[in-house]
């Protein structure tokens, strides 16, 4: 029997691609919430800015953990 097509590569890349959907949606929600809060209360925009960066950093840390675990489990 002859192989017609061989699939080679790492499933970790597919796994990380799927895992990157979550942080992508999360970052969008964080910035959307900040924009909405600033539009409703412009005076509190500067007070909410640290929370924006904190939420962004935590979500991006999850994405970096995902890529790190992908490399760890692949090799």
C-alpha cells in the first residue's frame, strides 16, 4: 500500500493556534470595556487606565504560558 499524503509537523502549533483564540477575545473585551467606561464617564478614564494595563498584561501572560507549554510538550 502506498501513502498518498503524509502529515508531518507538530500538533503543538495547531494547539497553540487554537489556544490563542482565548487571549485574543480577552484582549478585545478588556479594551472594549475600557472604551465603553471612558465613553460613559470621561472623568474616570485616567482612573481606569491602570486596570486596563493590568488586565491586558494578565491575558497576554496566559498567551505566553500557552506558547511556552506548547514548546515544552512538543519536545
